[in-house]
């Protein structure tokens, strides 16, 4: 039986296991180490626990405010606290995309909104003057494991993934989720409608996304073929060099596997991208957060930008961190020189970092410090006037062995078999299939090796897809 520590229970949802698991486990362990009890797992599992345990107090970390969840926010915030951490950071150039989530009818229910950098903080505070105190400059927990003092984490994990080549390889990250999509906009819209009650907002969002994606589809269509060509061309430079193409999670991975099946090019999307970045010789990308992550992990990043007319379509920040190449020939010449001249490669990597690091300081607050430290400070400030709160053993047993949980799961499976409920689209299954204890244990052990204080933390499964961390 686990003893549950003081104060409100912190709830940290995971939407995409592949992208978020490392970040969320690290954040949960930092929070547990500070004396809080932390639940981590699938959003539906967390909401089930919250609904069935009204005697407890919770702090829920939303991963990007969703205005269609207004009724949940309103009911939840009447007794509990709601924090928001933007997963994507709102680093786009289109201000409408930044502002649309923070509707005035939603903001009163949110206690704290953690923002990536000073640029975003200034924009939001200027737009929502009455709610300035809610915005906290923290950086993103996603970048905490890119910190120079924590790079060892992904080095250790990468050694456990057999798919990662042992030879020198170039990592190409694609981001063509509109041109080469797994799920259509119409399917995505219908899925959201079945999950949400606020259909008016979903329809408004759908219409705005259609307009935006028409432009994005046209742009991605132009650059898509360029990426296909340069991937093949890079393989011809040196047969000893492996080429790994990693599609964005929203892309159709099978298209690349069929297209490159005769070219000795590895198409792989397993694990967290940062495991692959840590082992890569260099990283080639376009308009993708992975370029920022690779840059912070001290990798040489090349931004392949063959289309010049890209204003308000791609992220300026994502294209500021690397060396820009605007055509196939320039990119091939540059990569050839990097491969054949080690001193030149090291010089380019160092000079690019020194030249660009100040450029992204306005966008990312936690380059030198840790976002988790700022988040924990805010948790302590929010709860300082509350009495210690303890989850008793009887309640914990209820959470662990709630009979209704299993009944609801069985009924759900029966309804799918009988056709009353549709199966999940493969897009969502790829994002979150099952949260396995084994996957958590691997990361727990690595983090404990890096920080001996974490060895005092224990974790255990509560229900399917939900785990508890406490000290």
C-alpha cells in the first residue's frame, strides 16, 4: 500500500504517448519529489477518477485550453484548480491561432497559464489585460530534458532502442500533416463532435481550419516533392551514411515506406524523436518543433527551405535555429562538406549555436533553467494557504479496485463489438494505445540514475492507463 503525500492531487494528462511520455514522467517525478501526489495517464481515466472522488481536491494540468470543454472547466474549477501548459507553445506567426483558445468565457476558470517565452507572454497580456496575473513565464517542460545537464537521459534511452542505427546517420524530420495526412479534416471534425457538447465552437474551429489548411496544403504540396527528392539525393553522397526519415505523427507513414522501399532509406517513427536526435549526426527539418529540440540538444540543424514565399504559414522561430539551405544543390554541397571535414562540422555546429541561441531567447524561457522548477513554485504558491491534504488508504483502495471501472470498460468493448460504438481511428490509436508499466519503469530507472533523490519516489498503477507517483 502506498502512503499518499500531502496537498491536492496533481493530474497530468497524456494525449500522445510517443511525444509526451518522457516529458510528463519527468515533470511528475519533479512534482512528486517536491512533496505532491501526482496522477499521470489518459485524459478519460483522470476525469473518471475526478468524477468518482468528489471528496478529493485536484489540480488539473490541461495541455492546451479547449473552449469546447467549457462546461467541464466550469464544474471542475468550482472546487479544484485548473492549470494550462500549451503543448505547441503558440510559436506560430498567425495571432488568431494564438488567441483563439483563450476565449473570455474560458479564462475565469483557469488559475494559471504557463507560457513558453517572453514573446508569447507579451502578446497574451496585451490581448487579455484583465487576466495578466494568470500568465506565468515558465518555458515548456518539453525542453527540460533538452537542457545541457539532462542530455544524458535521451542518450541512455537511445541505447535501449534497437531500431536506431549504430552507424553515423542523418535524421530527416518531415512535417506534412496536411499534404500527407493520416486522417481527413472531416473525420477529425466528426470525432471531436462526438466527444464534445459545444458543437458551435467545433464548427467555428472547423471552418477556420479549412481556410488555413487550404493555404497550408498548397504550400506543403510545393515543398513535399522537394523533400522526397533531396532524401534520395543525400543517400547517393555516401553509401556508408544511413538516412533516417521520421514522419510527423499526423502523417501517413506507409506512403514513405512504399516510396523509399528500393532506396535503402529507413522510415521509422517509433519512440520519442529526441531519442533519435541524440544519436543523429545532423538533423534536417522544415517548420517543425523537432528542429528546436535538436538545436537545444547541441545538434547541427539544417532548415531546408526551397519555397521562399512562406510568410504567416511557417513558424519563424522554427526556421531561425538552424542553417538555412534553399535548394537541393546547396544542401548536397553543404552536407558533403560536413561529412568529409570533421573540423568544419564542429566549427559550423558551434558557430550556429552561438549565433542563433539569442534569437530564440524570446520564445523559450527555459534554455538555462528548468520549467518544472517554476511550475512547482506556482503549485506551492497556489496551495500555501490550504491545509495539508492527504488521500487516505480507504480512498486509495477505491481508486485501485473500483468495480465500476471494469464494468464500464466491459460495456464499452461490447458496444464496439455490437456496432453501437465506433472503433477508434488508427490516428488516435497511434497517439495513445496503452500506457504500459514497462515503459514507465524504463524511464523511471533512467531518471533515478540521473537524480538520486528520485529513488525516494514510488509509482503504481491505479486503473488502466493511469499511474500514481508519490514520495
